[in-house]
C-alpha cells in the first residue's frame, strides 16, 4: 500500500481529486472504480487506479481508461511532478471496500482482518477470518468460516477485506 502525499490543489488530497475526475469517465464506460493508490516508489511517483466490471477487465479497457484519464489529468495539472499512471484490474484477491461489494460477492471465499481481536460464534477470538461470505445485513458481514463456525463482523471493525482465490 502506498502512503499518499498531496501534490494537487490545496484542501483536496490527490486521490480524492483524481477520484472526482475519474468517476464520470468510468461511469460512462460502465466501469467501477475499486481503489486508487498514490505514492512514491523510490524517487518516482505512481498513480494507480484499479477498475472492474462484471465479466472482468481487458488490457484494451485499461488502455482506453488510461488515455482518457491521462488527457484530463495533464490539462488539469493535478500532479505537479512527473508520475506514472497505471490502470489495472483489482486481481483475483480484489479488495472489498464498499457495502455493495459484500452483496455482489456473496457466496465467495473471502479473508477479513479486523482492527482488534473479535469473537466468532464459538467464542474464539481472532483478527483474521477466512470463509464463505454469506452477505451483509445492517452493516454486519456474515461469514461461514473454514472451520465451520460463523462470524458476524461489523463493517466499522474491518481493517481489510478481500476475495481469496478458490480452486
């Protein structure tokens, strides 16, 4: 994960500014913005957008989004220094960020990490939960864990959640 640093207009961090520019482009192409990362790798700045749609993302789609977004970012002069723009799919271990993600991927294998230890239905405390996503109800993730027990985890206690690769 990158540590963000502002190079855009004051009062707005770079990721928020780019999000506001990217969303209309992506919506017009029926694409979803999964995540944005901005930071430095060595001396170079990198702006990464992760996009998705039902059925998946192709290299051609990534290239088209990159061209469209690049033109606007250059005109708007959002990032004051040299940077590399990367547009890609979120991958097989796609992060779950929004409530709609938990609904969309119901039935899939996921891994959830909580900020502090949390109990499953058998009273076992842990910070990492691996199992089948049963859905989201009133802000609470419902899971059937790999060991057979269930867990109900409030979204606000989730540090990170992602899909897991299934064979």
